[in-house]
C-alpha cells in the first residue's frame, strides 16, 4: 500500500511525497531477476542456467535502479490521477530514501495548471481595418515594378548618381596582393550606398576606359577576416558607365512578370488580384493579433513558471537558428523573451480552455488546406504533402494553428467590432521601403564568388 501526502507550497506549486513499501520494491526486483536468469549468458554457465544468487550479484544493482525509477514514475502518475491534479510539466524528484533495506520514499515538486475562467467574449473590442485596392494603387504598384527592373544603357560621359559603373579591380594591402584581391565585372550603382563609401566616392565622375587608384579601409564586418579592418589600395579599371532608365510597359515587360497574353489589361488584373490577396492577409493578421491581445488583457491567468521557461528556451533557440548560431552557449539573453513567452503561455491556456469548454474540434478540411498552402511552393508538392502527413510533430503544429484560427473565429462572432477605413498603402506599408530593393536585380548576372566572400558581399564592400 503506497502512502501519499500532498502539500500546497505556494501559488501553483505542489509537493507530493510518496512512500512505496520495501516489500513491493523487493518483489519487483526479484521477479525481474528471475526473468533475467532464464536468458542471461554468463561465463562458466550455460545460457539460462546461472544460479539466481549469481544473477543477483551480477545485475542486482542495475535491476534495482531500473525498478526504483519505474516505480517513481508510475506511482507519481497514479498519485496525481487519484487526486485529479493536472501537472503543468514534469516533476523535479527529490529522493528521500532509496536504500534496499527501507521503503522507497521521494518527494515530487511540480506546478499544476491553473483554474481558468474566460470572461464573456462580448466584452472584447476589435477594430477591423477596411480598404480596397484602387486603380491608383495598381498604377503605383506597376510603377514600383518598373523601378525594380531598371534598364542600364552605356553612355560616354562622366558617371553620376543613379548610374551603374562596371569595373575590374585589384586590391593591394601593404603593396602586396592577397587571396581574392582581384575581381572582374563588379557593378556599383552610385547613390545606393551599397558599396564602401570610399569606393562609391572614388567612382564619381569616372568614364569608360579610365584607370583610377583609391585608398579604402575594409569594414570590420567584412566576411574575409584576414582583410577586415585593413587599409588597402584599389586599382580600378572602368569598363562601362551605364545610365539608368525605367523599362517601357510593353510585351517584354509583361513577359518578365509571367504575363504571356492579354497585355496591359491582363497585367493590371493579375497585379490587382495579388494586391487584394495581400490586403486580405494583412487585415486577417491585424484582426487576429487584436483579438488575441484583447483575450489576454481581459482574462488574467496564473502562469506556471515551468511552461514560461520552456517557451523562453524555445524562443532563444528559434532566434539563434535564424541568426545562424549553433552553439548553445551563445543563445541570446533570456530577458528579452520573457514577455513574449508569458503571452504565448497565457494564450495557449486560454485557447485550450475555450476549445474544451466549447467542444471545438479541429476542422480537417482546414488542416488539409493549410498543408496545401505549405507545400505549393515545393518542386514536388505531392511528395512534400506526404512528408508532412507522415511527420506527427509537424501535423500536430498545423492542427494546433488551425484550432487557434477556429477559436479566433469563435471570438470574432461575439466580439464588438468597429470598422476603420484605411488605404492600401497605410495597411501594407507599400511605398515606404521599396527603394531598398530598387537595384536587387543587379546581382542576377554576377560572376562566381571570389575568395573574399559572396559576390553580393564583394559588391557591397568593394572586394
């Protein structure tokens, strides 16, 4: 007969003390040793013929440790089930007595999930943006698309801002070349600040066929650590100065964006459809954030610290992975992730409560639609779909996201919603940052990267 005592140690923390009689432990140990004796192979004995005393001497300690671990696990699960406890995470076990001559005693420290009460969703206030894609928005988008595909034409005049200069160069540090010091067909668009300041300044006013020598200091962030921060002499050979102009909105322009037939009318229709999809997605995202934020604000939840810590660690790992950091000792500081982690835990508990209280079940059609969205960009969507469906963790994450969407829908049906008229530009930020991508196409025909780093880095840094 197990003895169990439960203590509330403050907040959501609990201490469960369990005692398992020594006779029960010994009985299980002996049964396992007997089973082991039937198959054990020991030197000097035929298989299954070693005496129990020899088996016990050889394997007794190991078997007892296995039995103790399993009895702690099963007795804890039984104890929390009998007392209708809901642990938020696995327990921290504190051994009290583990010796062979005494009862097995241990204390399990853990947190329980909080009792949750969700206030009426009718109290939630949500502001839903409303906007339409106008003809002027389509015009602006097509103009932006023109700016992203400028045409460069050689000119016989000194280079000025917005011109593209094509050049070869040789770099010397201390009068000597180094690995990756020579580059050909480097392209720099003046005025974009993509190259080192000294290089861009040194290219102003150059003409095709000109030779120049300039002094530069490679940035500390240069990918080639051997030359980072070093002063160098660049010997420039100017191949061409090219004037920038915008392409005509003609058949060639349409084909560049995948419109083979229908001309300008079809182009405008496709652009409008794409903008409307983007607009709908932005509105959905904004409304979703508002609903979930309002849900958190209007419902206070006691948060198990163990769940918060799990989320902090997950956010640290996700951020480090995006930054390319693989060393676990170099994870970003945890403090920055505390509030996002607390929000995640609170939302998870609240959404889970609503799902259970309202009997919401996952919509299988939505799950399949979500999988279809995820795999549509893969070279072989059908193969990717099968891979997703065979990955239980991935499918659980997708189902969880769909359930959350369903809860958001349930809340929106009941919340107080007001419409806020806005423009496409206000909602999407269109027109605010497009200049940052104006010359991205300049890299499309770059030569293979040299030893100093990728060509994009070389073009920006001048190596």
